[in-house]
């Protein structure tokens, strides 16, 4: 699916990844970051690996339309109601990506010691092949992708106010990660807007 700005697909095959660059000014992004830090109900994530439950250093929050739950890594989250700011951000992201979203998973990384390992957003509760838009606020971080069968890799630097969009079959063929980095001292909030079944 091409978008109104006809941005280029950054993947060579098996899925679509679009980068819209920085969509909010430095001032807007700083305001949003500080507001979200204060107004969002943050909690440490619980991830189940090999039968054991691990509490993550990073914090998460799940917001969306009423009744939207999200189950992943052995835990289930019920959506908090949209805050006015989240609704405003969602509206702008929907306009740019030409997609509809009914939920948002927020991740709070305190610094470069916190990251996310290789994974795909392919849970059964997400509408298959639907757009997942990701907005970055705060410190610059590297975003990596790896093709499941060829091992081919792609990397992208995500800046403050940067929007990307993954859609099509990308979750079936590519995994993505946010690697840890000792060079990153500041925090980052990432908002991933999704279409849940």
C-alpha cells in the first residue's frame, strides 16, 4: 500500500517499511515526551521465556478503544482509555500513514542499557498484514531488521519525532530489534499504533 507522500519502501522484498522522517518539531516532541512521562500509567513489562517470568527494566503501557486487550509473551493487557494527547498523536499518524488504529503500545526505555531483542509483531490479536506505525520521542536509537530466511539486514536511525510504518507481510518474513547501546544516556518513548482484531 502506497501512502499519500509516496515514500519509498525501504525493504528489498517480503514486506513494506516506510520512513516519514521527523513529523514533529523539537519543541513539540519535547512537550509530548514530558507529558507522556507524567500522564501515562507506566508499568514494568512481564515476559515469559522458557517457562520463567522475567520483569523487564523498560516500562510499557497499553492504550486503546474500549475492550481492546493484547496478549503477548504470556501476559494479557487491557487497554486504558485514550488520553487527549495520545488521541491527537494517533490522528496525525493515521493521516500520514493512511491507516486506522484502535490501540497503542508505548515503550519507555530509560537509557541505552534497555533495548528489545529480535521479534516480530505477529500475535493473533493483531489484524494480519495491517499497518503498525511507530513514533519515536527522545534519544536517537538504532532500529534493526533481519530477514528470517536470507539473514539480510537493514538498519535505521530513529530520531526524536521520527515516524516509521511497517505493513504488508513484513511480520511474516522479518524480525526487528532495538539493540542496547552504551553510548545512549537519555530516555526514549516509542509509541506503536496498531489495528487489533
